[in-house]
């Protein structure tokens, strides 16, 4: 009889946030990619360095991860608890607060109109989110069952989203993504916003592939599109 796979919670290690600062030359390179800038230069630098520190911290956090089967088991349990919210509200909140970050990220990005930068307050308002949580967990679980390997690490996606918000605030322009050169797909971001994000990662982590950045940007564009409600059965 095969062994039952159980969800694994609370495995993400707590680590000290690394220090990070850009050189003057790196700052000028990033501002050239951002130009023209409307926001306060000092505040933009502060936010860029915060993004860099958080990215390096998140990258280390992903060194210890549950298996795909354990992630699927956690998603199944979250969905079941959300459906049975009368009895399982407290248990659900405890489970959500200790999910691994990959699973947490996929839940957040699947929920409609969800603030991915404020997951803690979302848990506090859980009662009004339960239906959406159940639907999101079931949707991600269906996807997870189709894939045998580990999920793509979400640390790049998280920081790309923050950099996108920073780009829009600093320039007053809408984030766009174009992975093509004319009509040929090259896998390298070619939009103005894409050049800025590439410049950031070339400094902070040059090992991140351009195709990974392009995929993260494409995922962000897709998540911003209005979602259609499922047809009533």
C-alpha cells in the first residue's frame, strides 16, 4: 500500500536579511534605465536597495522546499478547510500562515484582486476571502497534479512585481512587456520597463536567465488582466 503523502508546513528557515548597497555607477545605470524619473531620487534608491536585499533573502529561503506531492497535499487541505469554514477557520488561518512561500505565492497570484504585498492582513480578513481561497487552492492543485517536477522559484516573480510597481511610480508610465524583437521571439525583455528590470538583475544576480525574467513579466501581465467569473453550473 503506497505511503500517504502529508503536507509539510513551516519549513522555511528564518534568516538574517543580507546587507546590500549599490555603487554610484550602478545607481546611475539603473536611473538611466528608468529615465525620465518623476519621483524622489533618494526614495527610489532606498526602494531599489530594499528590493535587492529582499531578493537575496528570498533566494536563500528557497533552498529548502517541500516536494511537489507535499505542496499538493497542503493545497488540498487548504481547499477543504476553506470549504468547511464554519469549523475550520482557525485551523485554516494557522495552515496559511505556515505555508511554504512557493505555495503561498501561487495562492496569492491566483486570487482575484489580491494584494500580493499584504498577505498578513489578508489572513486577518479571512472570513470574507474563504470562497476565493477554496477556488484558488483547487485551481492551483489541478495544475500541480499535472506537473511532476518542482515549481519554478517565485523569488524572481515577487521582486519583478515590486520593481514593476516602482517603475510605474517613478516614471508615471504603465508597465509593458515585449519578449520579441520585431516579430521574432528572443526571450529577452525589450520594453522600457523590461530593460530596467534586466538592469537590476544584471547587478543583483547575473545568474538569473533573461528567459526567466521574461516569463515572470509575462506572468505579471497575465495576472493583471480582468478575470472572467466561471459560468454557473
